[in-house]
C-alpha cells in the first residue's frame, strides 16, 4: 500500500495523540526532561518535546495504543451515523460552519479509502490476472477479477510452461490494432504485444503495480465527482466548488463504508453481500436533496446524469490504470 495514503490516513489520529499528551502531562513548572525549561503546558515551548510522564505500566500503554487506534479523534464515531443515516444534515452542518463535532471530510475520506484497501486485501478471493480457456487449443486472456472457483479458469501464476508458451504464441500472432494519438498503429501494436508478453512472463509484478496505482486512481474520483457536481449545479450561483467538494467527500465516504462492509460480509455470505449496495441510490437522493434543496424531479434528473458521468469516468480511470500498469512493466 502506498506510503502517501498510509501517512494521510494516519493523520486521523493526530488529535487523539495530542489529548493523550495533555492527559498525562507533567504539572506546570516541571523542568522539561530535554532542555530543563519550566513547562507551561503539555508541550515544552522551548524545544517542542511533549511534557509527558511515560512511567506507566505496560498494560496501560498497550490499552492506550488500542484506544488510539479505535478512537481516531473521537469524532469519527459521531460522524459515521450521520454520514449513513442523515447525510444531508451532516454536509449541510459542515457548510454552515458547524464543523467542530465532526471529523474533517478529507480526513474521513482518507480513512475510509484506507479501510477499503485493507479489507479488500484481507478478503480478496479472486486473482486480478487470470486466463479463461476456450474450446480446442484456443486460450483467451482476461485482465480482471474472475471467480477462482470456476473450473474453466486458469491461474496465471500456476499455468504450465506449455500453456504459457501457447498463450505467448497466440499473442505474438494475433492481429492487435491500437490507435493512439501521435503514434503509428504498428508501433502501438508492437508496444501492446510486448507488454502483454511481459505480463504473461511476470504476472505477479503486474498485480503489484496495479495494486500500487489503484490507490492513486481511486483518489482521482474525488476531483471527478466534484467537477460533475459543479456541472450539474452550474446555474445554482449560491453553491461553489468548495460546497461540491465537501458533498463529494461525504458521498464517496458513505459509498466506501458500504463497499468495505460488503467485502467483509462477502467472506460469510458470498455474493449475497452485494445487497448492501441496493439502498445507495436512495442514500444519494436524500443526500442531494438535503444539501442542495432541489426538487424531486430535479434531483432525479441530476442523479441520472451523475450516474452516466461517473460510469464514463470510472471506465476511463480503469483503462488508464491498466495502461499505466502495462507501461510500468518495462521499468
């Protein structure tokens, strides 16, 4: 997992760390253990070291670590119920200035995004790169998630040398036409064939590249969503890009929470867990109406346009992710 996402999500606990320091801070006037300056608060104003007494039992220290991991600034657990059940009120309150009781939207989004990748990595029951056999001696290559339980699927990481050679031969002899601006069709076709051969040779590396870049591409849904909302409400002069960004952060965070729960539940009930996604259009409808105060018809029309725009953007991002993954195979 990329260090940028981990560092950003880790900032979600910064407020709690500050409270721990104040909870166990030494009395005012106590000499700082580092520079001997008399303390005037939980932190030394001269050197910046925490004026905290760490002489506590191991059990207490371990308990505080778990408390920090689960607390996440405290406001997360007060924000999540409103995010899922009263999203319009949550976003409207933030835009109206009532921000202290809730976790900042960007921090919330980063925490949820990190949760998606952590749970997804722990519950992944599919291999991103697999080959599906066809009749005769043909082999069709699929790049995508395919249930590994199907008997017609061959795991790329466990195919025989004969199968690998057959697939390599089919890629080399196939008529692949690629149209890229500023690049000849022959050059683009040779580039694609070469990258597919490298994926076939080292599929595990391709999986790791996709996993690394998927986090960055997932974050790109935020500016895309904010831009789409700006277009949908372009004639509503009382709303600005900031309002649309906050709305998008809360909306994507709610979707991320449901996706995380769906992936976790899928380990118990399988694909039936996807039923959790069914109420999300209703959630989006309530969210949009609660924030933008638009009519029922206006909200439904904008929702339809948002779904179309989001589907196109997601398809382009997936295509870009695969293209970046293929291009990175040569580095």
